């Protein structure tokens, strides 16, 4: 979909006009490409107290030949700031935001990054000061996200003490172009049963050797997810309804995967997916529940079939398929499930009660499975992405004014692309993310809706 | 049948399990699955699609279903009945346009409506002999995008002009062209030796055998109902890939009825007693099909589960010009010869697929096999072959509902039957019978893996 406004304000004349009039000036976001550096410049790494994650981050970045700087020199551009506040215990520790991060923000490169590490709320106990301090981080980071311009983002990663190794994948994700449209989010990193997460041989192909299934893979976000998973090394099985088989086949052949035509609402859909993945490819490591439909109508005019079909395709089918997929002979131990929720499931949306029910339900489902001791023991992670305004065939049908509003009402002042959702899905699918489960990450450019 | 001969039917299984080709005898050729595009009535949704477009698409769907992108397949054998001269290498060109490795060879075969059963036989035989490990058999036909040739007079004049060495000679060659030569000749669905259309031939045979209009309409109705039910319960989810926005065969009429069929006017045969209508005859159709075959080892390497094994096949031809036999009666001769070789009775089959060229073709074939005199005098049998249980015959519908793109029908039937047999369970057996122009018939036996 073309965002004509973005094209306009990025032209030479348009830039000047927009600047004079104080109009929003969305920039072209830095997106992932294997041949590009992780961050567009040196990284300021700092922290409070022992700052174990600052030390870890510095080591990791040096390994990638990225310059680490302790302070920002006059006139210097920084690609990112990594601030470790996991040891922040009192309100006074928060002053580090002002003293360390504050001066660096003006020097942040376009599409620069702010990644803040915080202590985990899950292990904060009942100490009022500790909980207050940790919670305060969220408010600050989300506000920074709104203050940043030119495609820069700010995100918070909370880490359980002793599980620092499990946060590597999150740090890389938030620094890289993979998180282009993820802004103002909080990710919690915990323990993984059976030991710390294992880094891939190559961070450019973190899914090498994995077998992934993507539902709704014929077009839109699903097609993009299939493509990104394949780019990251996975063998992809694309699933879609039989009537979408032509484009499904085209995608499968382009990616060197297989096409499985089935209706996800069929009672045996889960079993057929498992059978296909295991007999054809030997395993099922990654399951992406992306298939979804909309049948919008105001609740007062909502008929039964609109309601039932949306709830069943988007949520009921996922719960049913998971019976086979999460059974011991389904998804492999150490596997990953990613569901696609929506900002409508968080903020609600006029005319989308059915859709919002299904997408909010997905969050409930992911929270439940993320807390399942059985899945934890099998090292299986279950997470969700909640896309905001993404440029697809679906959003192209939204009336112009509403569409423009949807695009601009976010910190990044533009709609996201299907690939942005796909990148987050692919990140959730990494073994290096074994400590990340039960999370819901919005891919919305920090939309004002539901924030 | 004596027990000893019945056992022979399973011989390909037992010999093959120990064999990897070579001196120990032929191997088993497994049917691993298939793909086709939905069939569309001519001059409809695929009016602008060429044979190459459709065959390539059928291959692409097969490649996607079985993850064959970039794979070198032993060979692809396919063909078309209505074929442009520029498509001399149709199959190989389709391979080059597909996601298969460009190192996959392809060749064309044409045996009228039996084409893609014949290509299946060829590929299966090569696998059995160990000459290839994998192969794709298929076929395609477009009755819409059919070749139109120039008249003989114009063609000869053009050839002379082309061979001319001087402008004068060339002018002389063109001067020989007469206005009548400018009328193009479109392909006709007629037998060159009789000038009769296939439908008119069938009408003669149907009349001889006293096949009633009602019986034909019943066969037609059942074909539509069974095909519609199969689509509804998802049977074709892994057999068909949509094309140009079509996801089901456009000839399918799920809501047809005996009343509607009875209201149609006969189009074949003459005057009083004509029974064959546009409803109980197959329409001209566009479409393509492909079947994936492989050795057991190749299937295992690719994580593919054999659906059925190709057991044996037979092709027969009848003298419909001078011999007093019906044009489409050849399968009646081929089947008993094949049954004798594999040691089976007609009733031993769990499933039977008789290509519905016309409803009357199926009914005539069944009648012939139950007729003592025919079986004795024409087939040389001691006793009639007997009747076929209607619950085993064309259980997911056949060409009357699906449509019949000539060279694609065999591939459709092979893949359908292989899947049905697989669902029935290991060891179940199926028979395929396809009549073809030129008085030919191609038949084959499959056995569930």
C-alpha cells in the first residue's frame, strides 16, 4: 500500500513545507537487512549499580565490532543507548534516566534505539519501594518513545535476576532493524527449564534447521511471516483455506517450503498440521497461528454468522488446533507458538466487537499457556504479537480519513508493514528466546490507541 | 477364480519389498499424490489460458504440495490432445516454467482421452525397472485455446512460396491461392475415418445396447451429487489447487435433479429414441492434472507416504471402422485381459473408476460385462464378468460432473483413486477404465499401500 503522505513529506520540498507547518514527518524506518550493522552508530552502554546486563551487552556488541562509548561526546551521533537499571531499587536511582539518557537522546541517529533493562516485577516481591521503582521504568520508557523522533524507538526489557543470558535475543531484536515498528513495549525475560537459552550459530539465520507452520500464509501478514521465517533459515509449511491455494502454492514454491490447503476450523486441522510437518519434514518446531478474518458490523446489527465465524476462525480454531499441536507428539520440546492478536483486542474498535473478542481472547490464551508448568517443563514458549495499523489489503479498504488517522496517531507517525509483524513473530520463534513466554508485544509504532 | 491366481494380484508387493531393481525383478512404483487445477467448461474462466499455462500451474501446485521446488525429478511425461504445433515440447517447456529443477527432463505423449493414464503407466514402468526414482505423469487440454490451421490449399501455397528461389516463383505460388483457401480449419471432435463425432458414435452403441435416457440421467445426477459431496467434505483439499480464481470445477451442478436433466433435448443420435443430452455427455473442458510417482526409497527420502502402488495396466483397441464394434468399447476388452493377468475378478475391486465420457459409456460397458453372449463371443470368456456394485463405482463422481479436458482426465482419476484406496486401507484394490478416441481403451489396477 502506498502511504502518499509519507512519500510527500520525505521529498525535498515536502520536507520544508511540513517542517514550517509543524506537520508530522514520518521517516523511512530502518528495517533489517543481513548486510547492515546491528545499529547505525556507536552504542552508549551504561547502568546503575553492578549493571550485569550493561557488561553483557558491551561484550556482545564488541563481538559484533560495534563501538561502545561511556558518554556521548560533543557533536557525536549515537546509534543506540542501552541503559541497565536492573539494579535500580529506589526512586533516586531513576535519576539515571535524566543524567545518562537525557543528554544522549539529542544525539540519537535516525531510527536509533533506546533499550532499557529493568528488574522483573515477577520477582519484585511485596517491597513497595522496589515495585514502585520497577514499575516507574515503564512510564519513563513509554514517555521516551513518544518524545523520540525520526524513527527512533524506546523499549523496556525486564529480566529475572540470574537469567541475564536469556536476554541476548531481546537486546539484539530491539537494537536491530527487525524491531522497526515496535515502540514503547515491555518484554519480560524469565528462566527456561533445562538451562539458559542457547545462541544460534549465526544470528542472521537463527531458525536454521527448524520446521515452521504458518496459517493464513497465502497473503498479507501471513505471507510475510512465511517469508521472514524462511529468510531466517526455517523450512516453512504454509497453510491456508483451499480457495486461496493458488497464491499459497506460489509462496511455498518461492520459499522452498510446502503448501497445505486446509480450513483451520476443520475438527482435524491440528492433527493434519502435525502429521504434515512431522511426516514430511520430520518435526514441528514453530507454530504460527496467523489465520484470521474480519466481519465488521456494529454490535446492534451483528448477526449470528458474523459473530460466530470471526470468533471461531480467530480463536476457537486456535484452541482446538492446539490440542493436537501442544500434545506430546505434536510440537517438539523447545518449540515455539506465536499467535497473532491485534490492537483491537487491547483497545477495542468500533464495529469490531466480534474481532476484538477473538483477539483479546488470544491474549488470554497466550497468558494461560505462557504460565503452563507442563509447557514450561517442555521448554515451549507461547507468545503473541498485536499488530496496530499495518499496510495491508485489509487496511487499504478503510476510508481515507480514518486510514490517515490510523497511520499518524502513533509515535512513528506511519503505518507498519507486514514485514514488521513478521520480524517480531520470527524473533519469538528463536530458541535464543527460550526465556520469553506469555508475552504480548504490540507492533504498532506506539499507537495512541489502547496505550 | 482359484485361490492360486488370486494370490498373484499381490505379487508386485511381495517381490518389490525385497527388490531394489535389477536382476531380482521389478520394483513397486508408488503413487504419492496428485494435483490438478479445477476443470472449467470451455470458453469460460480459462478461455485465455494456454495448455502450457495450465500444465505449468498444475505442476506448480504439485511442487508446492510436495515441497519439490528446485528438485530434479526423474522425468515428467505429459501431453495434450488439442495441441499447437509450436507446443512440440509442451511438457519440457512447462517444466522450465515451473519451480522444478531445470535439469528435469520432460516429454510429450498423446493417446487421446487415455493420455495421462498412459503417461502414468510409462512413468510407473520406468520406476519399476529402476530407470528413474521419481516421475510426474500428467496431461492438459484446452478446448478454448485450440489450434486453428490454415486450409490445405493455402498451406501448400505457403510452403511453395517459402521454397521459391525467385520473386516470380514466389508470386506464382501466391497466385495459386483461391478465396476458398482462406477459410481456416478448426479442430473438430470427429473420427477422421468415419466423419462421425464421438457423441454420434456413442449414440449408435448406446442404441444397440438399449441404454435408456433415465438410466443415463441417473448416472449423471449421481456423478454431480458425489463430486459435490466430496468437495464439501474436503476430499479435494490436497488434490486440487485453484487457478484464475476458480476453486471448484465449473461444470459441477450440485443442485441438478432428474427433472432438470430430463428437460434437456438430445444432442447426439438422430430423431426418435435419441437419449444423449448435454447433461449426460461431458462438455468440452479446459484443465490440467499431474500425478507424482516414486520408488519406495525416493518416497521415504522425501518424507512422502505412498498412497497406492501401480500394479499393472493394459491397453486395447477395437476395429470400430470395419469390425462392427463401438468406438468407445475398447476398455471392455482391455479389462478382462488385465484381470486374467493379475488374477482378479471384477468384483474383487474395492473401487472402480470408469471414465464417464458419456453416461451411456459407463452403462454400455457395465452391460457388456454382464452380457453372456458378448463375454463369450467377443471377449472369449467362459462366463460374464458380472456387475459392479454401484457403491464402489466412481464414488467421488467422474467426468460428467468434473468435466473432461481430454488429456488431463487420466491424471485426475489416478490421483483420486490412489487417495480413495489409501483411505480404505492397505491392500484395497482399484480398477481404472478409460475409453479413448480411435477406438482405444486404457485400463489399470492400483493397490493401496
